[in-house]
């Protein structure tokens, strides 16, 4: 475990800005390595880096990891864009977390996203890890305040970007920065917003120690406006008076049981480039279990190989916000209504002026009788 292994180049690296800054390599997991444990490898042309064992991978298996070919001195959009290269597909896989799954979401854990190139079996390039307060996750999910740190997969401690999502905070209640997320989007306290910071930023969302904002992804006020049933997000560079340079739009209906049979496609347009962000269907028995029993999801970001590096990073950040906005609902497909003794199935969620309205069907259990009149009136 202490000796660095020499990684083998697995595919031709993608040039970025005329120079090859990163390349995917094949790495064999050493004997005795456990999930989450880091082991050293020798990256060709760069030197020694640390790689963590991914979930579901055992000793002796081969994984692919994107490593730099020269020191990556920068942070922010430039660093993330250089690692993403000219790939036409970026896949975001949310990890299944043990205690959250066993507890049915009662023990909410901090989310972790594996970001890969060219599909689910492609090389791992980035790691996105949530940082949030325990009480906020348990009592305010999925609208809680949080940070997401994005780092290279080969060096999880080096944060390139920080996403700050202002949301509900348990100890502040109605005095949170965004106490009404998920309601009609008629004011700033009701609309989603993520601020993207360069490098590592610490603290609590809304009260950061060292803010370094470079852009904002913001939900416009859509209440009582045309096209209010179409989800929309604007990408706005940092700076007073800045105007949106990119817009994401999505479908009216998504989520619930529809996740098992329909994809949900969101489109990001920056003017010069079009990017597709798709919430994927289950592709295996494991992914079917993942979709039914957890709130963990998979996304595919598709674009042309000529898409600008900044646009790739913008789409990636947008996909993480979309997950928290629309797909982080525990027991989202079905639940048991104890009071009415019935099983409730959520067919889909419908976006309406900022709110998510469930389309549901119910199956009476127990004696099979419909709810009493006073229950129905309630």
C-alpha cells in the first residue's frame, strides 16, 4: 500500500486550449485497499497522486482516473474545464449512502457525486462533496442550506470550485436566507440560487468566511408570469448589473414513478453552445433499486466536442442544483399514509410557478374502505 503504482494510459488525452493538460489512465486497486481509502499512483508526466477507492470496487479491479500531465496551478472554471477536456459526455453519479438508505431518509447524510467522462464506465475526473449542518439536512431537506466542494478525483483535498446554496436553516427558522424554497416563486426568499466561488470556501451558506464569487445560478420569479410551468434557471456572471449569459429550461413533469420509464431532459443554452442535461433511467437491477429505494440519481450531460470549457463547467454546476431542486425527495415514488391506511404512489411531480405539485394515485389497505367523511374533508 505504501508503494506508488505506475498508471497506464488508457486512451488518448483530450487537448485543451492547444495543450494536453489531463489524460485518463487505468489504475489497479491494490490488495488490502478498502472503499474510501487512498493509495498512491505514479501519473505519467506528472508524478505521484493519491486515488481513493470508489464504492463498489474491490482489490484487483481496474478503474480509470483522469490525472494531469503537468502541475495544475489554477483553480476555478479554468481548472475544472481543463480536466473535463473535450469530452462530449459527462456523467454525474450520486452515491448511495448506507445509513440514509437503511433509515429511509430519516438519517440524511451529506451527498457525494462522482463525475466521469464518456459515460458510467468512463474515467473518474471530479468529486463533488456536500457540506451542510446535520439538523438542516434532517429537518429542512431538500431545501436546506449547503456547500458543495468540487475537487479533482486524484486529489479530493484540493477544492477547485465551491457551490453555495442558500436555503432553510433549522436554528433560524423563518429568518433563514431562503425560508420559503419550494413555494410560489414570487420573491427572493422563494427562489433557488447557487453562488459559484473559486477555490475552497468555508463556513455556512449565507455566512462564508472567505467568499470569492465568480458566478450565480438563479431561478427567476415565475409566479403569475407566462411560461410559469416551465422550470428555468439563469446563469449570471459575478458583478453588479451583470445580465444572464446562459439559461436552463426543463419539462413541466418529472420525478416520481416516471423516473422508471421516462427521462427528464433539461437544456442549457449559452448563446454559442447548447448542452443537454438528462436525468437517466435505471440501466441495471442495481440502478432500479437505487431509483426506487433511495434519492440517489444519475445524470448525463451531452454536448459537442467544440463546446467552450466554461460552458461545460456551467452545465455541470447546473446539474448539481437541479438534483437538489427536483430529485432529492426521499420516498418520492411511494409512501404509506398511516392516518388513511393507504399506499400513495406519486406518478410524477408537476412544476407550477415554482411549486412542485404531486400527481398521485392511492390504494386503500386494511379493510379496503375509503377514508371516512371527516378524513376526506381534511
